[in-house]
């Protein structure tokens, strides 16, 4: 099962590069086997063109590496904290995609401006607070995860599977590694549309709650009717 997980996580990381969300070795994706308490993640600094399933590193939820010849991603503690705090997620994706990173750098949230956004995110994509000097100097990556979870108090992470880390970039998540990447792709497109909307209208006006409910709930939840399921 863990070999299959490594293959899935490798494929998800390669999709980051193929989708245009990352360049060079930027970004990373992980996926978790909840039954075993082990997650798989991209090794640190490895070029996507050279990435193979056998390169993927396995890490326990206590932070101990259990398999892999290379160091895991430097963002591993952030992924670890999200997995620890949110038992309903199965994959985490981090990128520095241009439009989503612009929102993070501007410390600006993304309201639900239209139905494309509403199909995937049930409301405003939030931005975290700035991480403090002390948090940067002591366990920076772990504290990044803690700041994300702090921002989501009162928000169901499964309904808005994305966040902007102030001054840093976006993280997305999903039921598995592949879905976390899909949500990263959708977030980048929604951010591009947000920037274009602001350019044209000079404002970002959220759609009505009624329209948001209609589009989100027709795809998600017990009464969803979109698609063939």
C-alpha cells in the first residue's frame, strides 16, 4: 500500500509541474495513509524532471522519517501539522503559483466573486496573519502550519480547501494528493479571475449567499446532483 501511495504522490507532484503551477523545484505535494499514520512527500529541492516514485520520502505523524534516501521537503512540518489537526484531509499541496502568491504577498483574501469559485470553495479564501519574528526563528515551518490552523478556527477546512500564507504563498488540500493539486489549480485560476475582475471593475464584490449555496451544494454534500454519481 505504501508503494502505491508513493506512486500517487509522485504523480501528483509531476502534475504540479505539468499544470504550470510550479517552476524549477518550487512546491511540494504529500499524501497520507491514515491507517498506518504515515505520509509520503516530495524530497527537498529535487527537480521535477528527475523525480521518481522511489525518491518519495515516507514520514510518520510523529515527524520521524521511515523510508527514503533523501531529505523530505523543507515544508514537511507544515504538512505534518495540517494532518495532525485535520483528520478529514488526505493530501496537501504547496506552490508559489503567480496569481495565488500575489494574493498572499498582498495579504488579501479572495471573496467568492463568481460561480467558478463557488463550485469549489464555499466562500472567501482566507489569508493568515503575518508570522512573527519569534515564530520564524523557532520552528518556522511548523509554525506556518499552526498559523494556518489558527486562521481556520470556525471554518471547516474541507469546505474551503485553500489558504494564503501572508508573505509566502498558497497551500491547498483535499481527500488525497491528486485532489489537493486540483484545488491548487482551481485556486490559481480563481485568483487570476479575481485580479482580472479588479482590473476591470476596480472592486471585488462577492456573489449572493443564495448563488454561492446553489453552486457549491449542487456539487458537494448529501443533496449534490452535479455529475454522474
